[in-house]
C-alpha cells in the first residue's frame, strides 16, 4: 500500500484532502497539466491503513489525492484555486454528509514554496470573505502516503451511475468544468 514519493523529472506533486477522494480525483483528472491523480490516505498514525479503518476514524488519516502535475502547464497556486472552489474549506472534519476526520480539508505541502503558496492563497480567500466562516484547512508537511485500494482509483470514471457519484461527485465535476473551462484538458 505504501508508495515512495518519487517525482518524475519536470513534475511536482500536490497532496490534498477535501472530503471524499473520489470527488477530488474526478476533478483533477480533468485539469490541464495534471499527469496523474492517485487516491490514498495521509496524516494518520497507523501504517498501511485500510479504507474501512480510515472510515472508522481511528487512524487519523485523511482521504487525499496525490496530484502529479507539470508546473509549466499548471501552477500549484492554480491547483489550489480549483481545490478551494470544489469543496467547503470552512467545515472542520466534514464535507456535506461525509463526517469525520478523514474528510477534513488539508494541504500536505512538499516544499517550503508550496507551504508559502498555501498560506498566501488562504489569507487572500479569508480577506475576500467568500464564506461566512473562516477557512479551517490544515496546512501540514507531507507524510507517508498510502495508496488506496485499487477499486478506489478512477472510481467516478468507472462508476458514473452509482448514486453517490451522481449526487455528490458529478455536481463537483460540473462546477469545476463551469468555473475552469479554459483549464480543462483537451479531448480528442
């Protein structure tokens, strides 16, 4: 389950938690400049957690996605702009009906530059008062990333008619496409 955070030449990794990883993966799969998105777990205290253990709330992990991207095509700041549009960063340990620490809003930074960018974006958003409540997104150093079980990878793509996908994931994908039309991957 554990993977090494090896970064291909010319690429960077962003690790984000914002509710169910199916939603984040489905959105970032469509962002221009993103080479890969992998669902998994980070930020807890148990080695090699399973989905059931993470969902139970006892491991301390967040459901996250690791987004491998080309910084020449999309910046970390642009990735964060998408991230803050597609989830509610003001609800601690909750996204809609998904409740628990595994659904917390979190940015796990991979460099001092990512940390500074995350702090700046959050400061700007708080100053703009886009939400009635302050942003509670955690900014933490990256930790061991545990790849989620295979059936979680590309979940929305493989299960678009599953009720959760229709009622939770699809609206987030549509919101992303509407707000970031110019940043969508080109399809042939």
